[in-house]
C-alpha cells in the first residue's frame, strides 16, 4: 500500500513527443478510491500546463478531494498566470515554479526564451489569486520557487530568496544540478572545494534572507552546507521516494522513483497498469524487496536523490 499516497502522472516528455492519454490518470485513480492517496503530482519532463489532460485532472482532483502539487516553468502557457491560478488554486497544495535567477540576465541565460519581467508579473498575479482564495475560503495553496543551483546562479541565491519574500512566495527549494551528462559537470557546485565554498557561502546568506528581516519569512528547503572536502561527502540519507510515491509513466508503466535507471527497469519491474493495479504493484514481493534492501543496490548507493538538494 501507499502509506503517503502521492502519485505522479507524467504529462509530457521531450522529443519524440510522448503524451500520457488523459484517460489513464482517471483509470488509475478509480482504482485508488477510498485508499490513502492524497496528492497527485503531474510532472516532470516538460511543462505540465501544456498537457491536454490538465483540465480533466484538475476536475478529477476536485471530484475526489485530492490535492494537486504542480511544478511549472512559470510561463503559464495559453491562458496566462491569472487564469491558470483561478483554475488551479482551488485544488492546489503547492505550485513550484522553476526559478533560475534574481536578475533577468541570469534567469534568461539559464532558461533561453524566458521573459524574466513577465515571469515576475506572472508570480505576482498568481499570488494575488491565491491570496484572494485564502481570504474567501481559509485554505492556502503555497507558492514555491524551485531553484536548480549551479555555477551560473549561485551568487544570486540570496537575492532569489529576497525576491520570493517580496512576491508572496512561501518557500524556496534549492536543488543541486544533477550531472546527467559530461557537459554539465563544470556547472556543478559539488565538483570541487572552490565550488563547494561558493555554495556554502550562498547557503549562509540565503538563510539570513529567509528569516525575513524587514519582510515575511520564507521557508528555505535543502539549504544545507556541504562538507568542504568533495572526497569526503556526508553519508547518504534515506530514499525520499520508496514507499511514499508511486510513479506512473506516460505509457502506463510503473516506476519506483524518478531515477533514470529506475525508468529503464534497473531496480525492479513493476509492470504496467494495463496488467495490474497500482496497489498490486505496490504490494508485490519485488517492490517490497526493493524497499527493504535498496541501500545495497548499486544505483541506490550512488543515488543523488539521497543527498541534500537531490530531490
Ligand atoms: S535510485 Fe534513488 S530515488 Fe530511486 S529507489 Fe534508489 S535511492 Fe530511491
């Protein structure tokens, strides 16, 4: 069983385009009625607000009393920030907006095509709808900035926290850049002692900003200093996903976590919801064995999600 009850529904992935059939989440959620599921997280490769099934998923969440936990690039395609906020906020637990810089120069360099000024206004508009909804109903959806920390923006992390406070953003979540291919290695803040020192200084300054001197406090997540010696990192922590989240891929396959090796089947074969229910997969001996013994698996031993800022 899924004790925490989060299910991720992948809405869109990179080329070649592979979109989840909007009927698939409904079928899976039908099988989870009356269970412990409490949150749906449409993610993670590509922009979920471009997925044609989003309106149906929002309606489904409203109908079933489920929360929607959204990660978006903050461009609010097609409708603009205000209209998307009016659609989403009634079912939203949290909207994580990918945010890469406090200045236009940095943000637009990291995310080509972004209009930073428009993005700032989008957050302001979204927060206004969120606040009006809280005033009317007493229920607050949180707004978060999700920052992928790297050499290109480490100097602006404290200013990003300051900007978040000004815009009514509740939380800044810092993730380390994951080096999935060699070209990214020079941008990693974990790669050598100098990069680690820059990250640690940014963490200290960001914490001071988050305390909200002169403004409202911001929750700062994953702002953890690293061991100054890259050869002696802190021990890995627990897996943040096993037994907490079920991952439903675009074609109906189930995965234990978002690690690319897991999607390639290197950890466990959970099958597809075409052949078994999600709860059957969750209770299967293979999945239970992984939960009990993942720390011995070579992929899990090296997994970046087990480090602060990994997930
Ligand atoms: S690869 Fe990482 S995220 Fe996936 S199960 Fe192992 S420890 Fe957890």
